[in-house]
C-alpha cells in the first residue's frame, strides 16, 4: 500500500508499506520523476515512522499504520495506490509490482476528530471513486444478465415449447432483447472502467474470460437464429445444430457462473479495495441449486416434446401416390 503527499505520482514523496512472509512489515519512503517504479528517497521531506503496535498483517487482511510530520499544514492533498502482488523481498529498495488501484482525496486536518458518539461514517465506508462505481455497475449488470435473465430464457423454452407454438418469441425476447442489452451494457461499463483505471484490456484471467464469454454468447444467439430461420428441407429427426445449440447454451451459463464468482471474489475486491459480502456468495450457491432443479424438472417434458416432433414429421411425409407424383414433377 502507498500514500503520497501531493496531487500526482511525479515528484511526490510517498510512503510504501507491505507485509512479509515472516510476519514483519516493511516501510519504504520513495519518489519518482516519471510514471515508473518509485525508488527509495534518501532524504525525504518528512521521515515516516512505522507504528508496530497498531500495524497488523495477515493472510486475509492488513492494516499498515505510520506517523509523519504534517508540517503544520491544515489541509493536505493525498494520493494512494495498492497492489495485491507482494514485492520481491522485504528490503526497503525491493522491486514492486505496478499498482492495481489508485486514487486521490483532500485531507482536512482543521476538522475535529470524531468521537465514538459522533455520527461520523464508520471505518470501511469511504465512498467509492468514479472508476470503482463503474466496476460495481459492471458487476450488477453482468450478474443480472448472465445469471438471471439468460437462465430464465432457457427455462422458458424448456417448459413452454410443448404447450404453445409461440414459445420461440418469448425465448428470443429474453435471450437477446433483454439479456443482450443488459450484458452488453455491463461489458461496455467494464471497458470504460478499465480505460479510466489506465490498465491494459484483456490482460488478467477475469478480463480474458469475460471477452470469451461475450463471444460465446453472440455465437449462441447467431446459432439460435440460424436454427429457427434456416430449416433444412425433408429433414428427418432433429438436426445436429439443435443439439449443439442446447449444449453450447448450457456451457455459456456454466462459464458465466464461474466468471461471476471470480468477479465478486477476486476482481471486484481488487478494484475497490473492499471485500464482497458473504451474502453474495450464499445467493450464488442457492441460485445454482434452484436453476439445476428447475432445469431437471423441465427435462421431464422431453417425452412429450419428442412425441410432438414425431407427429409433426409424420404429417410432413407424403401420404399417397398423387403427392409422390407431384413431388416428382
């Protein structure tokens, strides 16, 4: 974690701190003349002192604390950054990885410190930055699109195709009109957030799988449209592309569940600096179970579907000699 006293990264005195494998904590005061890795400052404007008594570093969370002379300033511009990647060693001049999140704020030291009875915001409720809000919005949109509306479209087709000939309209509307607009909006929000953050697109696993998932979703929609609008003449039985469409659809939803889980458990905490509530993981597990049970219940309608398809195929076969003659001509 790093705190800098200024408006930007260049020529700003910084205090970097990280936990080591042996339980110790390293404090390193650095600066940089450009947008490159900061190096140790041999003569910082103010010397920072590690507060060992209140510094805690564990595998799950860390609190790094230090004191530094404020030079009697009542206001101070602060920049901050953090990375989930550990430095190469415990040395003060260790090589560090590029930060995964950054931001800035203005510290007003003229205000009184809140007491326990004040209605000040508790620790951990610092407002999200604009970029962090984009990441949260991306998570909400993609979660709703991939895990709610997309599976509902599958269940709609599974249950209603044996009861009404217009089932495809509802299926298409859920899978493309509703799910598509929500999913593509969520994808666009992620692109915008990464651009604002200044990190490469499609670099880490979550980003790469996100792109793969979008491509698979578009392929699935295209395949569904092809099956519905381009029907082979004199076909016997179910065409192979129909089975491929069903298998690919289930695969897309399975990958989506994995992608959403890595999003809220790894990517979102990394981007916002705060853990996702455990309730989100509970909802994720319960929703998987409910969807699997609902889909298995829908499979009980397969015998009825097959009988209807067989009856439809028999009705298309030539029934007498005159029809055979007409076909010959």
